[in-house]
C-alpha cells in the first residue's frame, strides 16, 4: 500500500453449498453506497503486470437463469467496449467491438436493456 491514507474497499462474499458451489453472492462498495447487495453473478479481472496476463474470477449462483446470464454477458461486453475506448482512446476498435455486441445480441435473440 502507498502512503496515501485514502483507501476504498470492494468486498465480495460467496456463500457456498456443501459441494462448494455458490448459492449466494453479496457485494459491498461503501463508497458507492452499496452494502451487502445480492447478485447472481460476478466477473472480476485483475491485471498481473509482472506476468503480463489477466487473472479472472467468474462466479454465478446455481439459480442464475440462463436468459439472465446471456443479458449479463451482453451488457458486460458493451461496457468493456466503452471502457476500452476510455482507456485507450481507440474509438474505431471500440465501435468494432460494439458491432460484435450487436451481432452477439442478435444471435442470442436478446434485446438491449
């Protein structure tokens, strides 16, 4: 940690069944006004600069409906395209990614929400 006294914490609590399958997911981000909110799925990516690779945690509860998972993936892909543009300034590639997102939604027959 740096010498900066300001910190922020995001916490994910995973309740497991006897087979270690997620039954409940709760997350807290007090700076964002979120305290122990339930979720059916979580995707977390962390960049390991030394190894030059991303590390991921993908969790979903056993009662996550497949139709909601499809929408969750679509919305995640769209947000990744937006984040990519903000992080790199590469508008052309972001638009290409969004074209894929439109194709993805069309093939899965989901509507944008």
